[in-house]
C-alpha cells in the first residue's frame, strides 16, 4: 500500500496552491473593503423593479405584415419574415413554413423557395429534403416588427460608406 496514492494528510502540491490562491483572494477582497473602496455595481438588466417582484410584461410589438421583401444589411444575412407567423406550428414533426416555401409548393403559394443550402448536410451533400440542421426556420429567420430599438443603432450599409475606411 505504501506509495500507491496520497493520504489525506499529504495532499498534492497543486491542491495546496489552489487553496493558497483562494485564501489570498479573500484577504485581498477584505483589504479593499477595509480601505473604504465600494465594490463595482453592475447596471441592472431588469429595469427599475425590485428583484423577485411581479412586473407587468410590456405589450408585444406588432408584426409588419406588408409582405415586402426587405433588403439585407450584410452578405449571408438570413432574410427576415415579412408576414405574421403567429400560430404557426414549428415542432419536430410539423413545420408550417414548408407548406409554402418548399420547392413543390412555391408555384401555388407564390412564396419564395427556400435556399438550396437548406438541403445540404454539413459535408455539402445535397439531400432530397430539408436537412435537420436547417429545419427550425426561426433559429435564423425572424419576423419584422414595429419594435423600437433597445439600444441606439448606428449601422450603415457598406455601399453608403463609399471609399471610407
């Protein structure tokens, strides 16, 4: 048994160093508070309400349902959904989006066909149906709403910047 592991009385040096580092951290934090410095306060993300209080949820933004195709802001941006999707079923067994946007149904619905990339697996092989990793449309595509931005947005399209760098 001798030499086949460490006893509790003789821990490895790394455990000792980790404990020493934790103790130093506690002492340093205590020294800062004793020096009169207040800890940094992180801004609240929950608004003005007290934590754990019940707050009425703000109303949902209204969807823009004009069916106008929006210009994309950058290359490879997933197109936004220009119609309401309220009540659409999107589960493992059902995808209502495909009832209009799948190749077989676009002529009758007038909806644009989903991209060929949605039929490719991760190795670039084209499948006969939508690949499982592209099946849940709303993981990339979002409906357009009239919501005001939460933070200021100074985005400018590259074509408007001209030759600026």
